[in-house]
């Protein structure tokens, strides 16, 4: 499994039961093990977070302070 121990971004831990439930909820059949899915999920999650952090600007993340009237 791809691991980067220096990364502060960690996907939430999901259990094998979580994975089995999710796979059962899908229509059709997926020929992968729960371990394969968990590995794919963790890598994809990290890549998505990295992409978002690299493409979002501070303006998109911040909100304006609202003043009371």
C-alpha cells in the first residue's frame, strides 16, 4: 500500500464491515477484495484532498465576517 508518513492528511479509518456494507449496497458485482478497496479508497481520498488544496484559493476557503446591524 502507498504510504506517506509525512503527510498530515489521513483518510478516515474505515472498517472491513464498512467496506462490505458499501460493496453490498452497489448494484452489480465488483471483483476486488475489501483490502483492495480500502487501499484504493485511501489513495484516492489523499489525491482528492491534495488536488483540492492545490486548486482552491484563500478567497474560496474564507468567509467574510458579518457585522451585526
